[in-house]
């Protein structure tokens, strides 16, 4: 069985041939007006994006799933481009093309979006990723199989036979039902699932509060909202009165694709257990929390500028997950807030110390572990409701 890389390569080589011949047909018939140039550009961008993610040397699971999302868009957009060229001049070709590519591809779009969002936070307990993913494409695969069967049957059945007309009507009904009922339901259902997952992940991430997890969480929400806006826009521009403004939709789609590809390349996948459980019993919580407090007071680890939850966990002989859970459960804080509380207490002492009367606020911020004066001021105001300067003046006056 070929791997994902080989599958992506085969699909994209096939796709680029279709794209090349479509492009040649368009050029030969002098149809390259502005709206068609933009449509062709959309096809190129979606294809190039899928190729990029499919053939990356170090691919994450999210890369593979984003590749399939972009391939779905590529198939749909390519259908539109082909339709622009053929118009109604070759009805038989359009029916076959739409049945075997366009309609099934439409039913892959929302599942691919959902699977990509899920993959941004990988589940350590996942047993069979392929089996878990393929079930979301059952409708698309079923529609493709049905259309293929009907297409082959129409070649066997005589055009004069009543079964020929029945098969044709059945295929038309099923395909349009898929596009205007099933597809719309998917566009509602899958983003809803994504928003539920985002809410669930956000509650877990609160206990970790590191930069990577927050960025991934933000992109998860952004991508879901952008997908919803995109689908609403596509259906809105189906209204005949807006037909002449479709160029605006295509410009938006180009921006959406470029931004998605950019964030997909830049984004990191964060590994996290999906289900939050009671990780530690009371005795273990108490033991780790006491060890943590003792370590903070004796070593003043909070003064390190590069202190992370992993480093601190290693120092006290536990792991980052347990330490985050202890800080959240025992002290009702996330890691950043917990460390800053120690830093601010230390800063208070330095601000009112006679030995530090002539030093700057920035110097004290640096001494207490903050990387900048602005982050020091923000943290100080959050805990004391006043600036370091105001606190110093108040205490000295008293």
C-alpha cells in the first residue's frame, strides 16, 4: 500500500495534467478575461498548496489533512474553470465530469476542514488515525461509487429503455440533494463540532498557558470562522443579482487560500491529551505543591528569564503536565500567573529598599525575571492595581 507521499504525488500529477490542458483550451479560445484569470489563479493556488503540504519532508498529521482540504477545493474550483470553458457545448462531458469529481469533492470539504482542526491538537491516545478519518468521507465515497455505477449502467442500457430515463433522473436528484441538502448540513455540523472542540481545548490550555498552545488555539478558531464566512459567501453569491460581482468572491477566496497556506506552514501542532482527568490524588498534589513552594523560596527559580514549565518541572522531579495541573488545582493559577506572583513580591521588596533608591524601574524588572519593562508594568498593575512607580511613592510616603 502506497504511503501518503506517494498518494499525494499521484493525485497532484494527475491534477496538474488536467490543469494544463484546461489552461491551454482557455488560452486558445481567447477567454482569459479578468474573472477567468482570477479563477485560474485560484485553481493554481489550491493545487500548489496541496502539492506543498503533500510533499513536505517533515510532514505532521495536520499537513496531510490540510493537503486533502486543499485538494477538495482544487477539485471544486477546477470544475468551475472547466464549466467556463465548455459552457453548455458539451453537456455529456459536463454531466460525467461533475458526477465523478465535483459533487463527491463537495462532500469532502467540511470533513477535511474538521479533520485538519482536530489534528492541530493531536490526541496521544489515537490508535488508528486512518480508520478514524476515513469514516468522515463515507458519504463522498458512496456518492462517487453510485455515480460511477449509474454512469456505467447508462452505457449498457439503451437510450430508448425507460430504465435509462429513471437512472438519469435518479442521478440528478441524488447529486443535487447532495449539493443543496447534505453539503449545507455538513457546513453547519462540522464547524459546530470545531467550535465545541475549541472550547474544550481552551479549558485544558488554561492550565498550561504556554505560547505555542495559545497560537495553535487562536489559529483553530480563526480557520473555523474563515471557513464559515467562505461558505456563506459562496452561497450568497449564487443569488443571480450578485452574479456580476462574483469577481469579489474569487479575490476573497484567493486571500483565504493564501492565508490558510501561510498559517498552515507556519503553525505548529501541539500534542495534548484530549480528555482532562483527575491526574493526581490528593497526597500527590500536596507533595508536589509543597516541593514546588520550597524550591521557589530556596532557589528563587522565578528570577530566571527563560524559565518554562518544563524546566521547572524537571528541577523538582516531575513532568510539565503534572506541574501545570498542580499549579491550576492547588493555587488556582496558570503557570505564568504563578511565576509572576513571586516576581512581583520580590519587586515590591526591591522598590522600597534603600539600597535600590537610585535604580530604574527597568533595572528592577530585569532583576526580578521580567524580559521587558512593559511586561513588568502589566504584571505589576494586574496584581496591585497600580504601577511600580505609584507603589514605590505610596510606600515611601507612608
